[in-house]
């Protein structure tokens, strides 16, 4: 049976939800796009949610929960659940950790974290209950036979599922042909869950052509609601420099170092196309770094380094100990490191 969604939302509950969201997440007030996205989900509307990195999209994800909670105590007894499809383990783990720190039960089901069995628990009086409000899965896991049989067919899960979030939804268009073909097959996931369940397609990079392609590939109507915030930043500019040396020497990257040898190296991310380039450039910069700089303040980051090392680099960026990281886009969608 398709879930029922009200055409008119209760204003008192909306105000209570927004107060509770602000309290739990430590913010002064919600942004308009967060309210719009949350209300759309509550009313059963599939929504393209296009907001820049650092714009607070994820709070919009959780708005529907707070509408149904009267206090923070309800968080621990709620059986409502959101399913979030996300492309990278590091991203899932980071988001699940952040929710748990706020007291919201969340689980990232992947090779580094939770298992499917961890989604449910046996209650004291017998029935099986949901242990988490938010379940993060990769597209590969979401489409697997095991997840279909153990989770999507589970009566408790189906009755309490309130929304499907496809995070980094542009990946459906950009990665779905070869690198992550399962992203292009997410329409199969929609066919396996409740008819009429609202879907939130979230991204920071969704131009019109990508929106149309994504909606087509997942089998959603082109008339889906669109909540968007411009990516234009008054403090961001593009600068193109002509190389003065062969690109394979990396010599032009020496301009990253301040001309004043005693000046602080500005915290910098250098993006490259391959793991080999990331490692070679890190080695080059370490060999040519300023005398007062520690070579340990320059690192490389790509998909193949260990999870422990990834966490150390992310922590180093946040603390400021790391001054330069040469990375593939494995780092680019994990976390907003710079405030």
C-alpha cells in the first residue's frame, strides 16, 4: 500500500520540528531550502535538491523525522527510517558518525562498517525492531539480492520507510555508464520499494542537462520539484596560468610556495587525475618544500590508501596540521574541510 502524505502540514508541528532541528544541530535557524526540501518529502513530492557543498543539504534530509518527533527523547524510540544511497564509504561513514554524535541512530552498511544484520534487533517483548533512523548504503549494496531479500522485503522496514535519498545524485549521470554502472540502475531500486515513496535527489552540481538525464535514468518524472541554491561565490575566482615548464616535471607547482621563505604555506588542495600523479607530486613538493616546512605537512590522498590513513589526512586538514594535500576526487566529496 502506498504511504499517505498530507496536502496541508500542521504549522505547530512544523515550528516544533524546526526548533528541535536547531537545538540538535546547534544552529540558529534553518535555511529556506532546508525547509522546502523537508516539506516536499513530508508531502510525498520527489525533489531535486541542488545546493552547494557546505550549504547544509543534509539537515533538509532529516526534516521529516523531526516533524514526527515531539522531543529529543522520541529520537531513541522512533521507528521511522530513511534510506540514503551514497557513492563512497568515507562519505557514508562520516555522515553516520556525525548523526550519532547528535544522538540520531545511524548505520553505514559497507565493508568498513555495519552489516545488514545490524539494521534490526529483537525487542524485549519479541517483535523485531529497527535499530537506526538512517541507513546509508552504496548503490551496489542497495541493488544486491541480499539487501532486497533481507531489508527491502522486510515488513517492518517497508512500513516505516519515510524517504529515499540519493546523495551525490549527479553520479547517476556522470558515473553511471562505466565507473559505477549501478548508479544508472537505481530505477530498479525504486521499483522494489513502496510506490509513491518520496525521493530526494541531492547534489551540489546539477546543471539542467544532468537533472534531466538523472531523472530519466532513475525513472522519475521530469516535472519533479526542484529546490536549488546558486553555486555562484563572490569570493571564488578562476585563474588560468600558462605552463612555463613541461607538465611532467611539475616545476610549475613551485609557485604554490610563498615567495617569502618565512611566510606560512596557505592550506591547499591540489586535484589530479590519477593516483600516480598524486604520489609523484607529493614527493616532488616534499623534496622542494621551504626549509621551515615539515615534509609531513604535505600528503597525497586517493582511493587506494588505507582507511586509517584517510582518517588521519582528513583530521590533519581539519586541524590545520596538513598544509597541502594532492588528491584525486576521492577526497573531493567526502567533507567540507575548509570553513
